[in-house]
């Protein structure tokens, strides 16, 4: 394995200088992105890089409230034409579009706060006077997100609803309200003539939507409130500052993206899925995001766990797959729910319930918050009961899905073709995924602190797993067991999750580690979801050869905890370098699994969410793996065991959250220096 690693590392070292040069990327230059996005709680806006919104766009354009599109068309017209994009810059909570037409230079400043707010400043950049006409084109369709995505078919609602949009000059002139009826395009007047002398400017403000008699908002005050919320979020988070500028930009953008994707509920903050398609609560996504960010901000986990416990399954409902104790898959709202076309809460996932238990235990390890653990213990007991009953209907000790429901996949690889036999045929259901058994093992060990007898159940699961899932000929873990308890022998990334859960004994963990970082699975940018040897391998598919940052982050954590620090560094660095290579410094939901080529960016997956919460959070999980962080808050012990990495020589960590305290430390050329250690905390430096 050492020889294999040396060959791969040598190749990556040659490539590293090719992907990005310091200073070649500007964090605020977002014009290369195909969409511009903003979100604040349940409101979010999606547009083209010039600020325009077009209902027919495949990128989900519009102003949305939850799952409902409130404004579907928003166009600024100069002499009847849209200006051309010149630049797009972003700061926390806002976007600044620079567009131009003829001699006019136009700045569109936009933020979202209970609707969309925009200030448009038009400047004459020429040495002579100009005469133009300005108009606004609005449209409203009240479309459902799932209808826009083509998942449900809906006839237009009746009667049509109206949305009021207010447009007014920035000076002391009369407001003008525009009422836009659903299904109707409205051109705001015939356009307003403007006359500007050399260097002169004028501005307009747009509020959408507003109530009928509401006064216009104070744009600067509202923008200030949004920016303050980002500053408050940043202050609540640990910071990681390195001597690598691009990495710092990636980490800063990831932190801001996590703030943007938060929703607020009575149970606390909740990390929604991703923009634009999944800006709603998901169970699995939120739990991984919570796990990845516990040392940075454990309030994410607290809010997610409380929300999921509040909405835990209470009854048996085959339509929604709700069962007592089961943790939800997703939450939807709006007209698709009101018309009965989609459940408000869908429980169709096999892994969220054991992950809930695992993350609850991990949260206790990092926070020592016994009050939270006790508060959620009834939900944990219900989840444990589900794992031993509804989740294991045939009583074989494994969690399965696919009994009595449509044969779709309910693990994290939930596309229809993500679970196939090596000959490409579909797998007979019910299916028991390897990683889900690992989650269950991790959950049982975590809950054994309250119910010690669960430790023997976990040990029995580990023994049976080794017997049933191990493929001696491949020296690898089967992706799943099918409905006849036969191994699904595809070579996938799933066993990387098994490393994370520690369900594998050391010798087998080594074999899995070696395979994960081999050219068959490792692309140079991350770990592929499916081996290049598979007949259905496609690097541009959703789950059959692509690279998902969160998937590689889990594998990197597993490699580190299983005793393979060099391999963990290799995977963590690859994923972080992929995010550093993008001009917007964002880790997307997924990207192509094509081999890393010198001088080229990772190939995009066109429908990928960007930003996406567990993608953003993956950056921090990678940092935690590189730092070798292990927490036992109940004993007051924090372990730091940094691995040598090509990403930095020095990293400073400020405000790391552990056991209700904030700690500072730095690592310089492998040497750890810890700041003031709070009373009752012991920091152990490892290797």
C-alpha cells in the first residue's frame, strides 16, 4: 500500500501546480457561475449572472418563498433590451451585478429579506448627455418547485393570485406599485425616459413582494441587518486561518454558504439542502452537515436534532412511509401539498434514523450537553425501536428498504440506477446497504452509554456484517445484500462510510483503504461513487462514477480514524483543491469523476446544487480530519493529532467549540501550540 500511495502522491504533486496559481482567482468574481443565488430563511432568489429572472430557465429562476415561486420574471430593460453582464460580485448576504448597455453603466445591488430588495443605479459613462428609456418587466406564476423540476404535473391554480411589486426612484418621488396577476406578464408602464449628463446617475428601488399599502423599505438599513446576521453567525463559528489564501477563501465562502442555507424554526436553526432545487429541510443531509460542523458550531446539530425529533414518525402511513420512530427524509410545502400531490413530510429514507442516533451521541461527545441528550432521549428510544422493528421487517438484524413500496433507492445514493448487480441488472429488493449497517453499528455504540446492553448487540452486528458483506475475492465490502441475502458485488465508495463507522476490523479496513485511493476509485479530485471497471460506470452520472464532496469527506474521516493518515490527507486535499479551483470557491453538490487533468478544473455536473449544505460543510470535515480532532467532552479530553499536508505550513484555529468552551490553537510545521486551556479540559497532542 505504501508503494501505491507513493505513486499516486508523486503524480498528484506534479499536477498540483497546474490547477491554480495564487492570485489567479478573485473570490468576488462570480460571473463564471451559471446562476446567481441568495437565500434568507424561507425566501430565496435565483437569477442569471446579469440579474435577470426568466421562468423558462432550466436553472430555477425566480423569487421563491419555500416551495412556491412568487416572482417568475424580472427584467430590467433599457430601450427595450436587457443590458449585458460585465461583472458579478458577492458579499455576505448580497450580490452586486454590473451590467452595461451603450454608454450606460448599471449597478444592481440585491439582497433577500422577507422578499427581494434591489437598488439599481444607472450612470452615464460618456462625455456627452444620453437619452434612454427604462422599463421593468415582471411575471408571476405561483409555480411549485416540484412542478418546475418536472416531478409533478399541475394545472394552473384558479382563481389567479396577484403579487404587488413596488418600484420607486431613489429620490423624493412618488412610489409606483405594480400588481401582477398570476400567469400574466406586466411591463411597468411604457418605460420612463431618463436624461443624464456626463457622469450623472439616478437610482431606482424595487421591493418584491410588498403588501398593498406598505411603505417602501430602507434599503441600506435592511442590507445592514442582513450583513449583521452574517457577522453574528461568523462570531458564533470557529475560524480556521491558514497561510494558503485560496483555502482561506474556500473556508470563508463555505461558512457564508452555510449561513445562507439556514432556516429558523422554533426548534432552532436548521441546515436546508441546497440551491436551487433542495432549499428545504432534509433529514440525512442535515445530519451529515451537523456532524461535519460540530467543532465549528454545535448549534447546527442542536437545531437539526430537535427539529427531527419534533417531526419523528408517530403512525404507519404507507403513502408517506411514516412509521413510529422513523426520522424524516424531506419536508415540502405549498400548493403541491395543499392539492395532495406530494406529502408535507416524506419519510422514505432508510439511513436518517440510525444517523439521528449517531449524531446525537457525537453531539454529546463534542458538547457534553447532557441536558440536550436527556431531552431527546425519548426520541432516541423511539428511533432504536424503529431500527429493531419497522426498519428490520424480516428480523435478520440489518436495516433494509424496499418492502411494500415502489422499488426506489432510499440510501444517500437515491437515484433509480445507483444499486445494480455487476452485470448491470437491477437488484432484487428489499436491499440492505453496507453503509447503513455501519451507521446502525455507530448508533448502537453511541446509545450504549445510556443502555449498556446495546454494546453486545453492536458487537454481534459487527461479526455478522463481516461474514455477510465481505467479498474475499475482491478484498472489499459488498455494496448491499439483496432480497435473497446475496451480495451486491459492485465496487463503490460506500465502504468508505464503513471505515467512518469503524465496523471493519483492522486488516479489512486496510484493504478497503487501499482500494479507495487506487486509480479505480480515486480520480485525483476525490473518490468516485463507482469503480471505473463497472460496466455502468459513467463519470458524468449522478451516482455511477461522479465525485460527491460529502462522500469523500466521510471516507477521509474514516481513513483517518482507521489509522491511514496519509491516505486521508490525500483525499481531503483533493476535495479542498477542487473547491479552491472554482472561481466562486464553492464545493458543489457533486462533479464529474473524470480523471484530474493538469490545467483543467473539475468537470461540472450541470444539475448540481451550488451552494449545497453538506458540500459546504465537507470543507470543515476535511479540516477536522487533517487536524486529527477527537472529542470526549464527558471526560474533558480533546485530542489534536495533525497530519502533514501540502495545503498549509501553518493553520490557526480560533474559537473551536468543545465541552461548552472555546479553544484556540495553532499548528506550525506539525508543531501544535495551544492557547489558554479552560478548567476541566485536557488537550492531548497525538500523531
